[in-house]
C-alpha cells in the first residue's frame, strides 16, 4: 500500500531530522523483516534515513514529515545480511540489498556468543590447562572478542568472525587487563558458534598487576574542598525537542546509533539573520591501529564506530555531578535492541555551560592610571561518552561567544596490555608495571563536516604562512605573508598538516563579500596530526585509507557518509574516501564536505595504568571575516568589574605603565 500524501508528523517527531522514535524503530524492523520472513533476523542498525537537504531547509513548523529508515539485517542462523530502506509512511520496503562480500558490525549477542564458544572449546581449555590454570581460574577468565580485521585468510573471506583474547581474572568484579594471557587467540565463527582456529604459541607467563582503580579499593585523598557550580537563575540555553539555542548559536542535536553525537544545522543568529555554518557534523569513523607484531596484538585495528557496533549504541548513560557538573540538561537516546525493538539510553547527551576564563581583555592608561576592560568567556558544551571495550571516548563540542567552535576528544579508559618478558625487551611496547607492557598505538578520528558557511556552496583555501623573498619590496627581509591557495578538485583537496607554516584551511563563501571585500569564512585549525605508521602493504593501510591525509574535501554525495566505507567490518582495502576522490570531482563553489582526521599517538607510559588519564585532542573552527568585528564585544562586564572603581582603591593607581607589546 503506497499512500500519496505523507501523514502529519508521527507521534514524538517535531522535525524531519529528529531521530527515530521507539515506535518507528519497531515499525521499521517489522516492515523490513516482513519483506522476507526469517526466524534468524537481527537488526545491527536501525537509523533515520535523513531527508534531502532541500526538504529539511524548506521545512516549517507543522509541515507534514515523511519518514524513512535505513536498516541492516543479519540472519544469525544463515550468516547472510541485507541493507534495507523502509518508507515508514507507506509501510513499504523501498530497497532490499543483499550484502554480498560485506559484514554488518557484530551484534552484542554475537560478542556474547563468541565468549561462550571460546570457553567451551576443547582446544582453548587445553591451552589454559597447559598453562597451569585451575578449573576455577579458567571459569573466571575474561574473554575479549575483537574485530579480526582482514588479513586475506580464508577465515575472513568465508566466515563472519571475531578474534578473542584471554585474561586471568580471579575476581569477576575486576577487569582482567592486569593479567593478559599471551599468545593465545581464538578465531570464532559467529554463525556456527565455534572456534575455527586457535593460535596457541609459547609466550611469557601472565603478568599479575594488582593495581586497581575502583573507589572501594583505594583510600581517596581527603584535602579537596567542595567546588559548586551555581546558576541561580538557571541555564542560558533553551532546548526545544532537539533544537538547541544558546547565545546566538543554534543547532539541532541527536544521537545516531552509528556515529553517536550528531549536530545538525549549526547556525549563528547575527542580528536577526540566522546564518548557516555547518549542515551536519559528526565523528564518522575512527580506527585504532596497534604497532606491536605479536600474535595477540598485530590484528588490533578496530574501527570503533563502523566495525565494533556503533558509537551511538555504545553511548553511556551519564550521571549528574559525575560526568558533567553544574546545571545540566540531558537528552536521551533511542537505539535498536537488535531484536526488532528499541533500547533507551537515558542521559545520553549532556548539555551545559562552562565558565572558560577570559574572552578578551585590555588594560590601558589614562591620567588616573590603568583601566581594565575584561569579559569572561562562557562556552556551551554538548557531549557524549561511548565505551568501546577497554577504551572510553568522550566527544565534546564547544561553542564560544566569539563565534568559534571546537571539538575535543577525551580518550580514557584502560590501555591494551600484554604480558612482557623483562628479559626480552621489545621496542614496540612500553613497560607500565612489572611484567606488563602497553603496545604502542594510534587513534584516528575522522570528523565529517558538511559545511554551509553563509550558504550552500563553499570553497576551501589552504593557507600557509610564508616568508617573502628579499628584494626591493622586502629590503629588511622581515616580510612574510599568508598564502591562500584554492582547492579546485578532489585531488587538490587531499591535504596534510604542516605545523611549521601554521597551515589551516579556510572554508569561504565566495558568493558573498564582507565589509572589507573578502569572502566570509570559517577556518579549520588542525590539532594533533600524526601520520599512520603501518606500512603501505599492511592490512590496515588499505582499509583505513582516510588516515592517509589529515583533510579531504569532497562534494556532498548522499551515498558517501562513512570514511572507511559503509561496512568496515572485515572489509577489503580501498573503500571509502580514497575511492570517492579518485573521481576528482570539482570542489570549488560546491556543496562541500570536509573530512578532517585527528591523529593521536599513544606511546604508553606507567601513568596510563591502571586507568589512563584523559588524553585531550581535537581541532578548532574560527570565524575569519564571517563577522565584521569581534562578535564578543557585547558581552556584559561582570557586575563588580563594570565600573571604573580606581578612585575607591586609589592605591592601585599608577602612571608608570607604558610598556609596549
Ligand atoms: Co590509546
């Protein structure tokens, strides 16, 4: 049955970009499964299929809303999978695409079945007994199944697999990461629920790090006085459904089951003119390649979003006073429960304000002495935290009153460990405790930013600061300049960072001019930018092609959302961004997508044990000619700083401050 007119907004849906409701997830799963009824269907993904941009941009409150859902279906008894597009209004399947050669990410159920398969495997049991472990110890062993990658073996080509490693854990209330069992890896078939292959090689004995981090095992320091964040009149933002407004900023916020926190339609209200900046921003893929060649480490290259099961699905429920401090507004998330229903993640997204030092300040002198003008900066924080196995990743978007915004990643949790033989030192790992080492590794986070700076078409310029050659125009050889080179096609748009020239990328709307005759712009200021260290013939080099550059620029394409391809689990090399840009499409004055990758190095240190302090990384976006002057000029001065009080405290008056900067 196909209806001609879409119904009015479904219950609980106020805007075309609102994520699927619990009712919609159930309906989408039911409609998809009924296309080809099977008992074994599970649903690794059920997500909103976002409407076309013009539909969203032209939407007004109360307009009818059409809803479509994108699903992955996996038959756990047969092992085959389908991608399906459902029209929720017409209750019809629009597309049904069997996924030959692609694997949806593992189900929570499959991680659980992999653990059971390993623990009941005769070969694995024999391997544990041969290491002298008692039945009780074996019972308590922690099994961590990992995406196995794709190393071209028949297991990866012909099976749906995970690779499992083992940790001793005498107390099931603790993690086993202090006691890794070396050189045992079980390759598990997730359809047949059995171990296909057991790697069991001689290795160093399991380490025994007794260091724990739980509060009930430690005596906390007692010299910390309370620090309360008080906002007696409440917060300065409003949240209306998914629409968030704060200090001239406006955006829509949602939790996507795969990408986690997503911001839509980031815009700035400039004296009543709502000026668009970014249509959609998300962390679209990440990968964590390990640099140790040992049997338990070499295959660790987890794409923690698209391969492990979706950052949205792995998002934490946050707790007031723990994850965020102050006056907090939370947004819940709704994701598939894998069985045709949904699961609510309470308090998935935290929205709050933070005092952030000073926004600007200047002190000048008049006849009575120095006069200081200072304005405090407040920032809006929109954040979510996902736990992916041993690691925890926080993603924090910050918005500032001076028109800038920023992404900060907070990586914490527990580092990967291996049992190390102190008499056989390896340069690909670093000791963190006696007999315990952390393998060297990297974290790459690829942010997809669908830009619309002051309108739908933009041009990116690469800006490098350069000295000018000596000559008649540069007689003192002090002259230097910022060279802005437009990126015209996708092959121009493959860029690497260069800290020495303060390289950054300016996203300009060349169809508009500001008051000094330049195009209004935002600049992307890169952060940590380490290069991928795995060699060009490594398995991960080809599968994580997005890591080869810090920036890629592509024209918007509704089929191009995921930097390592739609299905990175067990993927073949060559998918995602490098394959798209081979077309070398025009990118000047086009509807552009920026793909910026933060490259974070992790040379593990003892301070990372037993739980790693937050490692902050990220990048900034700053206005460049977007505003006619400092947009934070109109910030109110703090009450007691608003007046010239020098005569109340005349001992401060000094006439001698004439330093030049
Ligand atoms: Co790390």
